[in-house]
DNA sequence: GGAATAGTGTCTGTGAGACAGTATCAA
DNA sequence: TTGATACTGTCTCACAGACACTATTCC
C-alpha cells in the first residue's frame, strides 16, 4: 500500500501517467446490446365460460437495412462511448416500450468474431419482462416495424455418446416464433461435454429461417434462463399486472415451464409469496376468484 | 423470406452492401476479459491425526504499471480483434495456469463508463475452477507477480427500508483476500429495490483497500454466483482431484457455502453423484476412508 | 341444472435435519 | 487404549405429488 505516489519504469506517478496516456490505435470491436423483451398475452376465447389462453411473447423488429434486410431481429443498438452498457440497454428498452421501470437482467455476452457480417461486434444481451397491460403503446410505433411473436420451445431429441474420458450429450431444441403474419423457426444444438471433471457447454445453430445474426442462439439462451429462474426466484411477478388471480399466475408458470402444474400444490407453494385482497373477478361464467397481489416482503434475498 | 436478393434504399443487395460497408469512425470502447480463477487449497496441520484444513483461494496478479501500480488485480487482458471473447478468456486462463481443459464460465459484463481511468473499457468477467493438484506450476512463474489469496466472505449487516410502493434492502458484504504476505479487504453494498413488481439489484463499493479497478465487485459477484451454483449443479467437482474422499468433498461444499453440513445428510444427497472405488486413504492416524470419483452420468441436464 | 373455474382436505412418499451409535485405523 | 475420522441407522418433520371432493358463479 504505497503512501508515496508510486512511480513506474518511466518515473511517472499515476497522475502523470494518466495525463500522458495514449490509448493507442489498435482496432477495437463495436459493442452492442440486444434486448429480449418478453411478455405474456391473452388470446380471445369464443366460449364465454372458458378462461383466455395465455402465451409467452417476444418482441422483434423487422430490419430496414442490410444485412438481413427485411428479416426479424431483436431490438438493440450500439453502446455509446459515453454511456454504460446498462444505460444503453435501458435506452433501447425504453425506446421500444415507452415505459420505464421494467425488470431487466443481463444475460450473456456474445463475442464470436464473425457474428456480424459487417464488422466485429460484441453484443451483450439483456432480458426484460413486461406486464402486457402496462404497455399502452402497441409495438410498431417505431419507424421500423415491430411485432410480438408467440414463443414455442420444443426439445426435439437428446442423444448421448460415451467418450474415452467422459461423455457428450447433444440436445436439439426447436424454437418457433409466430406472429400474426409471420413464422420464424430454427433449431439449436446444445452440446454438453464432460471430459474428466470438466464440463463444457456449446450452442450451435443447426438451421434457422427468418432470424438475423446469432439471435436464434440468444433466444434459446434467454428461454433456458427464464425457465431456470422461474423455479427459484420471483421473476414471474414481473410479467403480472398488479392484481391477478392464482389461476392466471399458475398459467404463466405453466407457459414458461412448458408443463402443467397441480393446482393444490401450486397454491401451497406460492401462498406466502402473494397477499389476498378483498377484490375478486366477476362476470366470468363460473365461480369468481379472489385477486391477489405480490408480497414484496417475501424472501428478500 | 426474400428469394430474390432484397435491395435497400440505395438499391444495393446484401452482397453489394457488405462490399461497400464502411464501419464508420465513431469512438469504440476497448473490450477486456477478467478471470476469477478459484481453487481449493489445503493448509498443513501440525497434528498428524487431524485432517488438513481447506480454504477457497483466488488468483491475483500484482500490477506492474499504472494505474493501480503495485496493487493487486484479477488476471486479464484485452480481447484481440481477431479472437472471440471466449478465446481471449481461455488464452488468459492458459497463460496464468499453464493447463488446458479447465472449467470456465462467463459471469457478467461490466460496462460502467469510468471503470478504467485510462479509457473506456468494457470488461467481461469469467470464473474458472481448478483442481489445485492439477496445477503443477505455482502462480508466479509469470513476469508479473501472481499469488493465491484465501477468500473470506462475510455478511456484515442487512437493513430494510419501506418505500411508498415497495421496499429496499441493503446488504453489506465484507470481502477479505489474504495471501502469505498481503491482505486486501473491501466492503460492497448490495442494494435490492422492489418498486411495484419490479426488482432491481445494484452493487457499489463502500470501501476498498488494495483492489484495482472495480475488481472488488467482480469478486463479490463471482462468490455469490459460485455459492448459488454449488447448490444446484455439479460445479464443485471441477475443484476436486480425480479421486477424493466424501469428507474432502464435504469440506469443499462447506468452505464455499460458508456453513457446516451434517455428514449423514450430505452423504445421502451426493450418493448418486459419485462412484465408490476400491481404493482408500492410508496412514492417516485414524480410520481410512474410501476414495470416490465423480459420476459423469449423473443428471446430464 | 350445467358448464366451467375456484378452492380445500388428505393420503402418501421422499428427502433433509438431527443425533446417537458403531467402525477402523495408527501411534 | 486413545484420539481422531469414517460411516450407518433411524426418528421426525416438512413438503410436493396425486386426486377426490366441495364451492360458486352466470347463463
């Protein structure tokens, strides 16, 4: 712990060093953010008695210029030299949704050399979860076309191979994004290798139609993470309106996890995480249900 | 899905666009990687009957130039324009440890504007876990001084404050890194805010002595992640040698989690994750124990 | 009354916490 | 024999899965 200002091999102290610092002219990558904005939406029902079906939706924009002109991509943009990466992400998020105060989480930084055909771009992906009802503006007010796509995530196949010193497992995941007008789909191969003790994961696009760049990988990664976090955090509540029924909440869990849950067990499990209100639904064609709100106090880590 | 090459507003198709693409001359950030290399080490015991104490260790290097000349920092370096971010991380990892085939995982990308006093640097942090016995070379063969630091992670205090529309919880975490000769320590404030449904996390350095840049935050984040992943993955086995006793394994869990575990419950829990071998320890001054190895087949996700 | 959802009661199996007790080695 | 660690047996409690059952609304 130097109390005297330390000097380097040129005899400069830190202040002098920084004043004379020359950043050099080597080539630098561009840095971008890409946003995975999810929400849950209801489809109308023709049977007045039935509950509306819900689905997980992802916001995409249609590219107005090369490369991938006319194809769909995650909203995103470059990180300015004077803004932090998180600020850039919030800026993009706001420009797409027109609302502030949205749950947002950094996911993964994608750094392959040739992931953008124009130049070297490293992209940091963020996931955001929005309550559909809080979005007053429909996607599409932007200059570029934007649309919500229904997400489907299907595991096609898993296979194993025994290696000399370990094992390799490959999983094929099919991702389909469906909007009112378009359907994108692609298959990602996840390779998990264990050699000795060392575990490695790899993601690779097997086929892809309609996705730009490596965005299919980002989508797969995000869904995987969303599923994981749903099981051990309160992340779902970011997709819910302030008041909701337990059935609605259960549907959201089911949509994200891709499997049905038993009502009794589900209600027990989330009982502490919610607070019952005096209000309830009405005019439903069946028994009304109590409305609940999120219990903020629960399990603050 | 354009079968005809789509043309943009300049009448160019994608091929022509890319051939003429000019990346522009706006200022770009530099991108770096920082490595959090953890291992578990044994301290010698003077009582021949007692087991060696273990501790979690982190590898740091002493900076040979400004800024933070003479202070300790995470090993790392810039991402070259021709290598992927992951390749840069592997390169740094190899140059510090001289071994290949190490468990490595991307953690978080740190993008604050002023995190480096020299210039704008965005840094992607990676965590690596190494079996101490696989490291033939001691840290320090490098030109720069390198040393292992014993990690201690202590929650000093948590406090809560009720807001109009939510709650704020602050946690103070003290991190101490102790090598044979030096001791670094610092306090990080974690702020978790819930406003309405929206949860946000923030990390901030409260005080720091001996750490460079925002590396204290990176260390805190990494330990938090390590603790989390230990509970629901097989990540610990990356810290173990090929053969180990269940007591050793339990110690490693205990060190990382910072709490004691009951042997009976522990053994039940990991029973399926390991395979008993014929070998056992000897000359221990007490009952020998069976050696186990990792069960590669267990729970391939 | 019927169709639908809302919500409860309870059996059962699993698995973790707790802790006492037994086993086995080397000096 | 002793001091240390290695390992097992078993009680209890909490909780999730399963499923049958009751409750309540609107047409």
